[in-house]
DNA sequence: CTAAAATTACTGCCCTAACAGTAATATTTA
DNA sequence: TAAATATTACTGTTAGGGCAGTAATTTTAG
C-alpha cells in the first residue's frame, strides 16, 4: 500500500514544529509511550490516537480509491 | 480535519466490491464485529485493522501537510 | 568534555478493542 | 407474501494497547 514511513514522517513534522515527544503527547491528549510507538511505526495503535497526533501536526489524511481518483 | 464519513465511504466501496461484512472481514483477516465498528465510524479501532480493510478494498491512504502539499 | 534534555526501552497494571457466538431486525430475493 | 440473506446489536471472554513511572541510552547545549 503506502510504503511511506509514517513514523519518520510524523517525527519529521514534530521536529519542524519544535515539539518533544512529551509535548506532542500532551497536546494530543495521549501518552508519551503512544507517541513513541507511532514514530516506531507500531500499526496496532488506535486510529483515534494517530488522528490526534496528525491533527496537532496539521497533517491531513486522505483516502483514495480508483473510483474516487 | 477530514470530515469525510469514512465508515460510509468504506461501506460504499464494500458494496461496490460485492462483499458482505463477513466476507470483507475474512479477506482482511479480522472479525466481523470490527468491520461493523469501522463502518460505524468507531475511531478506537486499531490502525492495522483499518489498514487491512482499506487494502482489501483497494483504497489508498495519503498524508498531507502544508509542507508536503 | 560535561550537564541537561530528549529519546528509547522496559515494567506492571488497567482498560477495552477484538472476537465468536448468538439473536433480533432489516434487506433482498424467489 | 415467505424464505433466505445480510446487517445490526448485545454478551462474555481474552489478548494486548495505553499509560505512568522509571531507567538507560542518545542527543543537544553550554
């Protein structure tokens, strides 16, 4: 599917936002362990936690199919 | 963020693929209850389970930020 | 180099997502 | 219409994600 390294992508954006993992976790309202897991590409994280992180970093998520392309 | 109704979006694609929830669940390797939850927009589902469903339906996920736009 | 900060890693507990089974509705088909 | 199928809903059990706390390692700042 998307072989993008989402963890690295998020980490990069966090750095550019000048946030530590703990700060990002607090802003997203989740635990620091979860932020760490997400940046480590742990896919078993809950979708809402991932969304919370993306929202803080102003990253939008899009879904595309051959139908909607 | 994306105020798309992801559940309805997935359901629509499942219908177009002519799959029942149970068939989709089996193809994705997850339980039928989880498919039901996803179509009901339960955001606390695990990201990997959502990805499995998207993959079966040939839906790609993209992440966009003002930086990568 | 040294000190401070951040990241990575591990632990144990709690909570709940995931699941199969079942049943009640809803929808589709004959 | 009735029968078959699919969806929605609920339940009890189980596996593991989430979390704070802690500590070790790495990175950054002075």
